[in-house]
């Protein structure tokens, strides 16, 4: 099969279907802003009807930070100390939050949001406890803020749990257990409410890993298959406000041998950031050296840190070159390595795209966004979404492969188009703003006006039916029901090594391999339920995700833990009854991050009796006398001397 695919690629190149490979020049030196990453500053406000804002009025400060430090996010810390015993916050104060967020929206920035009731002056003065609000007051305040947070989630990067204790760091507290490192009943109840209040597509950072494991009831870190869901495990993230203070980071970790590896795994899917509290120059010299800082941020996948606290640390970083390195590598830093594209495609045809993308940053992306290949001619642009999830482009130098066939809409006019890669914000309110689009770390690709990255390639769109078609080793699409295997596969995600002549190898086991997939072109002639069976070799189990493109139909097969040769007959039923007849791309994607699953075949059997050649029907849309017929494999309706599709369209 590998030899066959190589031969097919050569034939396609000869036919002019592909333009060949474009190699891109990496930019490892330039410091530039990108959304949701980098150094941050903090703005605070002790809210009252006289002092309603934390951001508004600080525009010039933020513009200076954008210019000098390429800052894109700001920690906005609201203190509600004036309402610690008051159940109702005035509407003018609540509405001021919306105005603050609009300032950030106008500036092209996003916020990290934290609310607290007590700062460093411990309100009650007893036993170093902080005068925070009782649970019932906090719940009422959260209920008031909920609609405001939801309305401004587009410019909020992440929430921090806050609310409890001094600075909202969950240590000193009058009402939630003073100096406790565990989740108690009141803290659990608050976190329950907070997760219901914060927009479902945003994470909530918590101060120590022990609080999360206690709340979840498990020390098992988040996995790829669990990530990006509206579950507490997938949404609770981490912040460390004592970074590098000592190896245990001033109580952040109780057992670094187990908790740091836990955080390292978690932060592939949820963000970590914070500040350093080192105030002693000698300690900073030792603990905040270039080598230790880079190693720790790389290992734990840091996305942001304060640039002004502690100045003992950040000044040290400026002196030893760490500051600029962090400004380049905190969070993600994506760069194109190479790309191969069709040079000609018909309206309604397939544009082949193969990209190699390296992430040299410390972290991946966390909030969902789509990647688009954009066809551009003059001021006319036609974006086509990639199915690849940019959040899966792993950090610390890993190279991800995007290999897709994109359908060119029939409405795209014929002509020559330049190709671009666009990674805009997911929210429509920000999608057209280039300040919220991702710039690639390459030389000469960024268009600051549009927020798109040039691919230095073009494609000619011809009239429908005129473009060369990819060679299909099996010709037509596979008609369901059928067995799908290597003999009739149409595409796969990357250079997967073959285990033997029959298997797709989704390993190796020592790498993140959850993005690998295989695809088949299938023809659905008989909508209905299909029984899904698989065969393969699963040393440590498997988990596949099956999907048909251009539909919402999806079925995830359950995990199994069989070993060796495995045949799962009737493992699941896939309901395709709501789909119309037609040709689809069926993708089987591995979503298991460990082991070495090897897929041999997937069989889709029709659950029931296939329609007979001629079957009488009697429905309101087709009165008595109409019949179902199969003509050239198509299910049609015969009524008198006319033929109709099942949805009532006459076939001429």
C-alpha cells in the first residue's frame, strides 16, 4: 500500500494536481503579540458606586504595555470588600464590568478575571485569617455577575477561582477554613457554584493541584479523550502565584514527585500561569536563573506570568536574557515548516492541503478556535475550515501534520487565488479583528491588516468538472454496508508505519498519537442503523471515534482492554437514519493517548433488511400506487410514469 500511495502521488504531481512543497523560513527571534499568551500586568479595583472600574481609565497604561512588552492579556482583579456583608451589588457596579470589558475589546486584549473580598490587610485581624464573605453572600454575588460574565466571555481568557481568603488565594479565610490545604464542604459548594456561573467554554484556575484532586476525587491527570468537555475535570485549571520561590513553590505542591508530573500532563489541556513572589535578590539569582526558569516553564507548559511582580525576579530575567525568551515562548509559538497544495481545482472539487506545523512555545492553545485555508483574490476571500483542531498542535518543538481534502464551494468564482492560513477568534464579535488572530512565527507571512498568514502558494479554480481528479485506487466510493480496510482506504493523516500488510499502526506508544486517522469515501444508499464491528490488534486497548463529514452524526466506540488479536462483533449501533443519500467521508480517528492500537478493519452491517427492489408504499407525500424502487443502486420513488427522490424531487 505504501508503494501504491507513493506511485499515486507521483502520478498526481505529473498531472498538475499538486503544486509541490513550499518550505517556510522560521522566525525564532522576533517578539510579537499573540492572543491569550505572554507577559501580563494586573489592574485592580476595590468596587463601590464611586469607584466602579478596574480597567476603564487605564487605557494609556495598557497601550504602553502592548507596545513595550507585546502584551495581549491582563489580570483584572476586582475586590468586593465593600460588599462583604451585603447580598446585593448595585447595578451600576455590575454594569461597570461590561464597560471594563469593552475597553479591552477596543484595545484587542483579553482578561484573566479574579474576584476577591480581602487583600493583604487581613480584615478580621485574628489568627492571620482574611475577612472574606460567607458562602451565602458569595453565591448571591455570583448569581448577579453571571449574565455579565456570559455576555463578555469573548474577551475573557480564563477565570481564577478567587473569592476565598486574602487575594483570593484560598489560604487565609474567615469563612472557608483558615490555612487549610484541602477541599472542605464550603469550598466544594463554592466551586460547584462557580463552575455553573463561569461560561462553559472557559476554564477556572485553582491555586493548588491538591484542591483539584480533592474536588474531583481522583489523582489521575486529564487525558486527551477527557479534555475540552463541560466537566469539572476538563475545566479546572491551575495558577501558581509563588513560581520558583522554592521547589515546592511556597506550599503550591505538597509532593513534587507526584504533583509536578500531574501538572505537566494536565497543562497539555488546561492553562497554567501566575506570578513569582521572590523578594530576595540572592534567592532570585539561584532560583530564577535562565536555565531553571526555562526548564520549569517548558516542563509545566506555562502560558502567562506577571511582568511586574516580583520586580526582583523580572529585573533578573531582563538582565540574564530570560525575559525576551519567555516573551517569545510562553504559551504557543506556531510556525510553518512546509506545505503542499493543489495548484488547480474545480468548483465543488477537492483542494489538497498538507501542512507541517511546529509549536516552539511552552504550551498549546486552550480555548477553541478554528483554522481556515483562505482563498483570496483582491478583496474577495473564501475561507474553508480545516477539521484539524489547533489545540492538538503540541508544544516544545513538536511538529504536527495536517493532511486534508477541502471542498471548494461551487459558488467560488473561477480564477487564480492566493492561499492563506487564518486562525481567528472563535467568537463572531472578534473573528474579523486581526488583533485576535494568531500570527505564525515565520518570515514574511503575516498580514497585519487581515490577520492572515500567507502560504506563498496559489490555486486556479476552474469551472465545475474541469479539474484533474485525485486517483482513487478503488474507483468509486465504497457502498455501505461494507468492510473498510487498507484495500479501500482513501486517505490517512500522516506517515503511519504499517504493522504488517493488513494493519494501520496508530502508535508509537511513546508519543502523543491521538490525532491519527484513516478515511474512506463511502456511499450511503440506505439510511438507517448500522452495526459497527472492528478487528485489530490492541495490546493496551483502544478507542476510536467515527464520523461522517458534513453531518453531526458521530459515534464513539467504547474502550476495551482486550489484548492481542481482537474481533469486536456488534460492538455498537450507529444511527444514520437521519442522513440523506450521498457520498460521505468516513473517518476513524484514534483518541487514545497511550498504547499501540493497530486497526485492521471496520465493518458496517445494515441493522435490518435492506429495501427490496420494488416495495409498495402509502404515505401522505406518496399516495397509494407509489412504489420504492432501486435504480442503479439508488433508492427512488416510482409514481405513475414519474420518478422522485425520497424527498420529493423529480428525477428527469
